[in-house]
C-alpha cells in the first residue's frame, strides 16, 4: 500500500484508512477500489471485512442495486438452487482462506462477509471479494459486478463526492 494509495482511499472514504494491507483491485480509472484489510485493526478490534469496496461510484451503484430488491431475488435463487448454494458456500471458504493468510483472529473465526455462506446480505462485500479474487470465485459477487454500469467512464472515483462512498461499504 503506497502513501498515494492510502491518501486516495482516505479521500474516497472521507476518513483516514484503517488496517489496510494492500490494494486488492484497482478501478479502471486507476484508483484503488478494493482494499484488502487486516483481520485485526490497529486499535485491536476484529474486522471480518477482508475485501472492502472503497470506490464511491461503484459503492453507490451497488447501493442502488440493493435498494432495487436484487438481494431478495438472489436469496430466493439461493434457497432454490443447490448448485448455486454450493458455489456460494465455496466463496465463503475462499474468503476465510484468504483472510487466514493475513492472520487468525479467534473472535471472527468462521465469519466471512456479505451473508456468506447462508444468505446474500451485502452486495458491496460480495463484489469486493469477487473483484479481489477474480471471476468464478464468488457467484453473487460476479453477478453484482455484471449488473453495474461502467461507473468509471465519467471520471475518477476521487473526483465524484456527490454520493456517500460509505453507503453500505463497511
């Protein structure tokens, strides 16, 4: 994590960055968009959200998806489709394995993010995981990304502060 990346993320979040380990994925505009976060913050607090979506434009677009009922539809499909449920469970296992490489925190052992492994709770977390891990690892994260507009087309993530970048991102 470079100083410039830390400054960019702090600007995206509107507050100092905490516990960042690395940039896990960059927005097509070139700015950090997903941060890999330590499982324990500097103040000692456990932090289960390993892949934290910081791009305000992507976070805002995902918030609109959540507000439009996408999670309800995804949860219905999750309950009805055993293969999809198994893939969602594998995404949970992948998330835990990636976090374990950063360190073990007993308080959050077995806890991932985004509702994994039983439901779809936060598309921001699932999309962050999918962007960091690459296609084919997190099915609902991949689907969320596919549903997004090309948010980077009209300028850098850091230049648009009209939407709250924290909308569901933490």
